[in-house]
């Protein structure tokens, strides 16, 4: 994906704290979009009911996720 291991944790926290999810993957996965190496990529982040980050992973280019409708 192009994110160095040293920056993964910072990226995940930045997505959760400063971005709005653009969609959903599975039951609990919030999908965020972020720019990586000049390309916008979707990343799924699952946060448990206790607030702990359960998992986070990039979504493949051909994979599908449920995109939220734009409001306005």
C-alpha cells in the first residue's frame, strides 16, 4: 500500500480522529479514504464497543464496500 510500518498507527488514529467515514465494510467496519503516494485509497477500520481498535486494513482496488450517500 505504501505506508511504512512506522506510520501505520499514526495513520489509523488520524483517520478515526479527523476524518468522516465514506462507507461501510461488513457489519462494523468504517471505511475512510486517504491519500497514499498520490492515490486515494480506502481503508477499513473496526472499533469495538469498548473503543478499542479491533483491526484496520486497506481495501483492494477491485473490492467493493457500501458507500454512504452524500448529504446535502
